[in-house]
C-alpha cells in the first residue's frame, strides 16, 4: 500500500468499506467501528499538539523577513483566503441545499439498520483543549518573533517539535487513515446511508473545481488590473505550476516551477524569490474553498444548518489556521480538524467523511493555491515600485 498515494488508498478503503458493510457479517463491521473509536480518540488527543506544533513556528517565522513587504504579502494572502472562503460560503448556500436534498431522494431511513456498535472504547483525554492550543500557539509564536535573534533557541525548539508532529502524521495518522475511512463507510453501508453520501460527493467535487477555476480568474484579473498585463496570458503562463501541483499535491514541492513561471510573467526576481516561498505556506485560498464547501455539505448531510453567523468566524479562523497546514497530502484538513470540532461541532464520523471528501480534491486545491501565489507576487511587485518585465532572464527548469 505504501507504493500508492494517499488518494488511491482512500479510494480503495471506501470501496472495501462499502463491500464489507453490505456483505460481511456484522462482527466485521463492529471490529472496524471499534478501531474507528480508538483512532478517533487518538486524533482528539493529538489535535491540540498538531495546532501547537505547526501554528507556533508558522507565526514565529512570519517575524523574520523584509518588514513592509512581509506585512503586505501576509495581508494580501490572508485577505485572499478569507475572501474566497466567503465566496465558497455564498455559492454553497445557494447550491448545496438542493444537492443534498437530491442525495436524500433515494434514501429511506426506515429501510436501514441501526449503526453497528464498538466492542469497547478507550478514552484518551487531550493534554489541553483546541482553544487553549490556539491561544498558546499565538502567544508563543508572536513572542518568539518579537525576540528576534534572542529567540533563536526557542525557534529551533518549536521547529523540532513541528518535525516530531510531522513524523507523527506521516508515520501513524496518514497510514491509518484508510482503515478509519473504511470503517466509516462500512458502517454507512451497514445502515443503508452510503448511497446518499456518495451522490453528494460527486456533486460537491464539481462545485469545488468550478470555484477553484473562478478563483484563479478573479485573482489574475485583479492582479492584471493593478500590475498591468493580460489575465489570460498570466493564467496560461502559470499552467505548468498548476499541473505540477496536481501531481505533487504539495505547494512546497511546486515552488521551483511556480517561481520560474512567476518570473516569466515579468515579476522582479527578488520579489518572486521572497513572495512565492512565503505564500506557499500562508496563502491557501484553494484549500479554504475546499474545506468550506466540504464542511457545509457534511453539515447539511447531518441536519445542521451552516448559517453565515456560524461560518464567518470559522472562515476567519481558517485563514489563520492554514498557516499550520503541514506539507503532506491532506495536511490542510489535518490542521483544520480542531476548529471544525470546536466551532462547527463536528463529531468523529463527520471528521472522517470530511477527510475523505477533502483528500479527493486536495491536489486541485493545492494547484489553486500555488497559482494564486503568482497573482499575489504580481501585486506585491507593483506595490514595491517595480514594473512587470517579461523580457528579464529566466532560469529554465530542466527537471522538477
């Protein structure tokens, strides 16, 4: 299984889970449900640690850089993330209720069975809550950033802790996710709900991709309006980075291509060298769109109403939490689990569905993230007093 990427493993897990739920003896489903309970409690335990491990060094690192340019870039990136998250909410509010209703059309709750129960549970209380983790991360991150060179030891410590959490995610959480997803879909198939959920998945995927492409058109139209040039020419130029991101599912791994294509747009190389790596960490508009749309669909599936009063604070916090997204496939949803639980009231079954739905679209969200980074670079280039110069020398990447 290690030879497969996370998405193929999750697809196999979903298919096996459905088959088990439909045809296997109840005892097999109960074994998977027992594992889900244990794994879900383990996630509850590590979520605050994930927040501290990634948000703290993310904020601490923002304290270094080119002062004014750093502030401008971070402000634009956060504004972009929040704006397109809000756009996703508006579109989702219009389209999703009808789609979820369509998914319910062929589902008869009385025809299903009661959900299978776990053989046993084992509570794993977290060291502290999600809210405490966020507050602690902000205090530590801002404090370390303000110390400058005097805080190098602390900065190294929080980065080493982040490395531990990254290893935890890569070695334990990600490999066990397919079993968790298989258990969730096995139980849904056992109760007769799986057709309803799968029909919603297909429509949500199409909505998210359409929102991603609309976002890129808006971003490059705004960038061209501020910095000059043709938005469609810029979009054509950034396509290699977009396609690379779809393949790698990593903003960080796509940086060389994004940087090269951004310079081809005429952005000053010094500006591009600063903005692109920074935005690869702090600008995740595509991932935010996916998270908003998927979370709203999951809420509607479970009879919850995603009102603007409830979703706006979530969008604002998501813009900050995205700084914590680790550079692994599905990293953004792992970083956001805490606020989905604390702000939206997600339970473990909803989190499992969220992970499956998000990861299926993760590569397209990443591609939208990195492409939007180039648009931000064009704007920062203009604000910094530079003119677009598409004739400047560009280092051609022979191998990525």
